[in-house]
């Protein structure tokens, strides 16, 4: 394990390695913080090249969930889980139920939900062995697909960014490039088109592109993310996996705004400053993509879509607050978002301590 991953692990309250040989389950659950409440975060099912790669991802993702929940005003901490494997080949009822028993063993310190490679139907299987599951199907009283409000929240954050750059909270008449049109990106495209934007998309999945083109035949499609970021854009929306904003991307990006659904978009520390130096306004990912977390968290109260949507609408004002603090403190928005989240964790978290379940 490299020093950076080791140090990151020591920021966390608890990291659990889970294995069940009979079902082929290999998973890692990372609880970053329970200062504000039990750690809520989705389960990602992905064919990682190594255990180390899976560990690095779950540590980064769980830390991001802590900040996401804090900034969204939720009484929840941050956690995440990853299952190592190819969901198309390895996912089974037995494996999901075995995983559910590991989550149950944490007695409520970690609440799980959907993420890349898992769906509401999978959460129903996990819930057959576990009481601490959100993001279940509507038929089982759950919130269903959390990508709906994730995309809605990203759109609200984009409106705040447009207001900061162009004076009006709309992308009407602007060109928006969306990288990744899967569960979240597809819904985001709908909001953008309804608002009057011109939308350019790309995805590594031909099936995802075909599905979104069938709904919106007028969409322009480009062959790769590299081609998309080099295109004339007003807004760039990374909606696939993390690390989308590298030095090379920032160097060629023509967009004035970056606002997307992907987690952990900054490839390394310092990218936020490079964006600022190029005059590009970055809407911090965990600020604008918290709609999905808000949606599944609402399940804990007995799900109401309208109530969850109202809370997700507040992402507009939260993003405005981030930009205002960035301006007043003279720091990039990514740092301003961290400061707001850390302030709430400090002020409210000291009342709670470590969540015992």
C-alpha cells in the first residue's frame, strides 16, 4: 500500500474488508465520519484491477460523502462501499445477500444505497439480510432510482454557476458538453434541453449513446471525451467516473463553467487553482451532485419525492453560498465548499461524537 493511501485510511473511523468465498464476494466498506450521524453512501460494483485500486477509490469516495452530507445540511456522516468484480458476470442474489450481512454487522453505523454497477433491485436483495438499506424500489417503499434527483441537483448547481458567470440562472443559448450519459447524464440532458441549451454528448457505452439519441435525435455526439473537451463549449459537465479534470483537460478546455455529476473530479490537489487561473468557474462536485444522497436519505423518514425534490432545489442556494464565500475569502470554490462543510461538521458534530448505531 502506498503512503498516500495509508495516510488517507487513517483519516477514516473504520475500514472493513469483507469476503465470502462461496459467493465470490470481495468488498470493502469505508466509514469516513459519523460526526453528524450514521454514514450513508452507495455500493459501487466495479471490476477494479487490484484490491489497492478498490481501496483507494472507496477511501476517496467515502471522504467525499462526508463533505457532501455536511454541505447538504443532512444529519448523516460519510461512507461508501465497493464490491470488486464485474457486475454483468459476478452479481448474484447470493452475493448481494452475503454483502447485506456484512453491512448488517455494522449495526447501523453504515447505511448503503445504489451506485455505479448497482440498482434499486439490487438493494432489495441486500435488504433481505440487512435493515440498513436505502435507495430501494418504489414497490418496496423506497426512493427508486436516485439518479433522478442527482441530475436535478446538478442542473440547479449549473444555474447558480451560470448566474455567477453570465448574470442569469439559465443555460439557455449556451453549449453544454456532457461526458457520460448513463443513469445521471441522461436525466441531466433532459433538463438542459428543456432550459434551451445546445447539448453535445459522449460516452464509452454505445448503448447509452443510442438510448439518449433515441429520446433526443437532435443531440450532437462526439467520439470521445478528449474530442468533447476540445470542442467550443460554454459549460463542461463530467458525468462519468472520477479524475475528469486533469492538467491536460484544463489546458484545452474552452468552457467558462465546469459543473457535473461525477464524484472526485479533480485529478489531483492544485487543479482547482489551475481552473481559477484559466478563468473557469468550478462548481464543486459534492456540492452539486448531492441530490441523489438527499433522495435516498429522505427514505429514512418515509419517502416523499416532492419533499426530497424541494430539498434538492436548495442546491441552487447552497452553490450560491459557495461562490459567495469563495469570492469573499479569495479562494477557489472547491476550498470554499470544504470550509462550509467543515464548519458544520465542527459546530454540529461536536454535539454527537461517534455514531454507535
